[in-house]
C-alpha cells in the first residue's frame, strides 16, 4: 500500500505545482473545469451578465432615447399635432385627487428616468458627488413613485381594463398616422393610454421590487443578476413609453396638458378621440 501511496502523493504534488506554475488564466480555466460537474457552468452566466451590463444595456438605453424622439420628430413634421376647438362645451375628466397623484408620479418618475440614465452612463460623468447624488435622488424618487402608483392604480383600474374595441384602435394606430379627424374606437382611455397605465403601475411595481434587491443586496447572486436584467429591460421599455406619453400629452394633442391641470377636456376632442366615453 505504502508503495502506491507515496508515488501517488508525489505525482499529485507535482501536478499541482505544474498547474500553479501556469499562467493565472489557465489556472482559472482549470479550476472552473474542475468545479463544473459540481457547481454547473454558472461562470458562463456571470460572463453573460457582465457583458449585458457593460455592453447591451447602455446601448439599449441609448437606442431608446435617440430613436423614439426621432420617430416622434418625424411624426410631427409629417402629420403634425391635432387641435380641437376649446371654446365649446368642456367635460370634467380628472378630479383634483387624481391630478395631484398624477403630478406626484410625473415628477418622481421624471427624476427616476434622469438619474437612472446618469447611473447607466456613469462612466461619462466619472466618479464623484454628482454620481452619488444621482443614486440618492433615484432611491428617494423610487419610493415616492412606488407609493403614488398605488392610489393611481386603484383609482383608474376599472376604466383601464382592456375592451374588444381597443383592437380596432390598435389596427389603425389610434388614427395618429392620418391627418383626417375621424372618430376612433376608444372609451375614456384609448388602448395606448391603457398600455401606458399598465406598464407604469404594474411595471413600476416590478421595478420597485427588483430595485429593492439591487439596492439592499438581499438574496443570492442569481436573484441579484436576474433583478438587474429585469430592471434594465423593463426600464428601457418604460422610458420608451414615457417619451411617447410626453409627446402625446405635451405636443401631439393641443390642450392635453391643460386638461391635467384643471381637469376639463373639450367635448369636440372627446367626440373624435374618445367617442365611446359616457359622461
Ligand atoms: C412629466 C411627465 C408627465 C407629463 C407631462 C404628463 C402629462 C399628462 C397629461 C397632460 C395627461 C392627460 C392626457 C389627456 O387626457 O389628454 C396625462 C395622463 C396620464 N398620465 Fe401622465 N404625464 C407625465 C408623467 C406620467 C407618469 C410618470 C405616469 C405614470 C405613472 C403617468 C400616467 C398617466 C396616465 C395613466 C394618464 C391617463 C391616461 C393617459 O392620458 O395616458 N404620467 N399625463
């Protein structure tokens, strides 16, 4: 027995010595190969994750904040905004409570988007207080936004439920690709507004949960990676629809912004854009 044990030990030490003498990269690879049958190939997900964080997400956000505004700029040039006479009958659409909640969500979400982009493109601003301030504002705004979406969700959920006629609205893209003012198929809210509502409230909830994991480092590494991936993909979709919401409410439909200030919309506008709305 001794005859076999001693040469085996010497051989084992010699092989270990040779392995250690190799370059660190080779050693790392050998170590990963050795671990793979026991731990699975988790490193490959780590690499995928690092590459997503470093390469894909900054590009995805850059794509969203450049192409979506360009698309709407072209829409503005080709089709232009819609306007309706505002001197006729006015219909009360948004009460004070919902307007306050909306503006709390609007301000906090705008700050979330700005600071979120600063965090994504942190390399450009470099280390320092500015980046830290962005993170603090992101955190505080996230809490305010998450709280504000709860009453917004409860208040609007019934009117935001999908209806069959929403499909017709979607087929013609709400009529936004035409200059003609023909009644479209929509109730108090059209299919586009409903999509934004669901993404902002339910999506906002998912952003809050994944953001909590990222902030608190609760959960294991897999949960953290998954949270970062969901937070970034969902975040980019929310930014795209947020820009759409800004274009629609500030530029595309004249007088829309004022309706969220005093609560009234022109009946002439409702007859074309929301003909199924019973008021
Ligand atoms: C600075 C940012 C924002 C501005 C300027 C803005 C403006 C407006 C305006 C003017 C309206 C009334 C549209 C109409 O009926 O003609 C509106 C509606 C609405 N906003 Fe915002 N909003 C902003 C951010 C947000 C955010 C962050 C949310 C998400 C929580 C949100 C959710 C909604 C919803 C659900 C409606 C009703 C449906 C719709 O018109 O899309 N808004 N917004």
